[in-house]
């Protein structure tokens, strides 16, 4: 795969669409129900237009960022997905290596194929995404194990109170636990490169990986659990999947160190607001006493610049890394991270900013600020 000819994330997505079985590609790429939240996440970014500052010296630019008190090469982390092992042989390890080589955190998902300990051994900053189990005793046992591993932050997912409605997975014959159907088998046979490079390698070595067997996820997760997690978890505690200022305040009042403003990449509630639209009000509500990260729909360096300008310490990125990974393993994922970093540095230069701290809402006409009648910073 000649990565040099993939100039942006749309090119990467198109190449991944050809390589992956349709069922796996759609499992990663699509959202929920009618894909409205997915499209709206992009549309919300698109609506934000810049008023760049002219005639400033931007010859020396740096996009180094502090997230959760640690310094990184850019304001981005790999979002938890647990799908990397489906698109590349030992994909989670490859993606974690790409993150470490780029100098950004990797978030391992509860629903993961490689073990926590294997990934920790690779080095780099590790965050852990937690799905709380109905059986709380098992949850507390898991987070003790995570704390012992050296993971720096726990991201508790709050936006999957019930299983989302994703009809395309059923239509494609991709359900969990996976059961082969004629449709899914034909789909895989039509993608021989994936079959040989991913399934073939697993068969010759470790066998087809399975998700670690986990207890069922809680449908009764509440803010009381956040309080309890605060008592038990020694590191940074973030609540992931917040779209309201009042929820962000409650999370921080319960002891969270921060929130991830997210609609799960449009994969849960198909009518949910776009995170970039609600980011300013959440930063207003808790930004002075907590860390605010955001994700969902980041596909260009300009999107990262917008998120940082509106107060996010950084963004999480889910699909782009997975799709890059599916083309060439670690180098494919690194290629994607390199594109985003380069684009961010160009965006900063174009906006007249040498450092991330110079990005601010004054550079953009943000619909949320205009709607609420607030004056933008001059
Ligand atoms: C295939 C896939 C699996 C995901 N699995 C999880 C998960 O297990 N837990 C979680 O909190 N978020 C999960 N997410 C959501 C991501 O962490 C993140 O919020 C989202 O992908 C961000 O949007 P983006 O893909 O547009 O960057 C998943 C996303 C994808 C694409």
C-alpha cells in the first residue's frame, strides 16, 4: 500500500472501504439508525468559519499540548474503540505503538482484544475506557487491575445506557457474538487481502482473537457510581459522553477531573447534538475547574484547531486511526496521525497562531455564541 498517495482522511477512508469486508467497514464507519448524528457532526464543524489574523510571524509553530496535566506532541488522543484487532493482525498493539511513536495517548477500551498488560508493555501514555458492569464488585476488581497497570486516566463511558440501534450490523450479518451467516461469509471471501493478512495471520499464530469475556454492562449507571469510582480510582477520572452543561457540572461535583464532550461519534442517539456545538457552554460551565476534551467528527487539522479554540484541551479520534491501521498496521495509523498533525500546523499558521494558546473563539464566528447573543472576545 502506497501511503504517500493518500493525502487526506477521505483518501484513507476510500482505500479502507475497498480493503475491508463491507460488514466490518460499516461497523466502524457508520453511526446509528439513519446516520443523522454522524452527518451532523461534520456539518457542525463545517458551519464554523474563520476570520484569520493577518501579518503575524508564524514561522515557528508548535502544536504541543497539555492534556490532563501531561505534555503531548499534539492535542489529540486515540479514542477507545476495541475494533482495531478486527482490521489488522494484533491491531490494538499496532495502534498503541503508532500513538506512542507520535507522542499522544492511547485509550484502551474495556471491550478489547489485546490485554491491558500487553499494551502497557509497549510504553507510551495509556488511558483506559471503562464500561461499568451491572455487577459492581466485578467493576471495582477491574479498575484495581487497571490502576495497577499504570494507566493514567479512566474514561467512564456515560452515553450507552442501553444498546444503540444499528440496523446495518444486523443487515450485514455482523452481530456480537459473531455468528457466520452466508452473507457475512461471502462478504469476507470477497476481500482476500483482509482475509489473508488478518485472519490468515491469526490462524497461523494466536488463533482468532476473542473479546475478553466480560460481565454485562450496566443499564443503571448513575452519578452515584461516579462518586464511588472517585473513591476507588487514584488517577485522572473523566466522564465520556457528556452533551449538557448541567451534566458536566454534576460529574465534576461528583469528583470527576474532567469530561469528554462526545456523542460517541454519532453511534448512539441518532438525534443527538454535535459535540462541537455544545462545547462552548460546557467549557463555560466547568472549564475553570476541570479538563474538557471533545470528540466526534474530527477529520481535519482545522477541526482540531476549532475544538481547541472553543476551549477543549484536545480531541479524541476514533475512526481515522482504525481506517489507517486497516491499510498498513502501525505505519498506516501513523500516516493518519501525521496528516492530522501537519494539517493542524498549517491551520494554525493560516489563522495567525504560533502556539495553541493563541487559538480562541475570537478567530471564529461560532453559531453557539451568536445564538446566545454573547459577544465574542475581541
Ligand atoms: C468501531 C468503534 C467502536 C467504538 N467503541 C467504543 C467503546 O467501546 N467505548 C467507548 O466509550 N467509545 C467507543 N467508540 C466511540 C469512540 O471512543 C469515539 O467517541 C468516537 O469514535 C469519536 O468519533 P470519531 O470516530 O468521529 O472520531 C467507538 C467508536 C468506533 C468507531
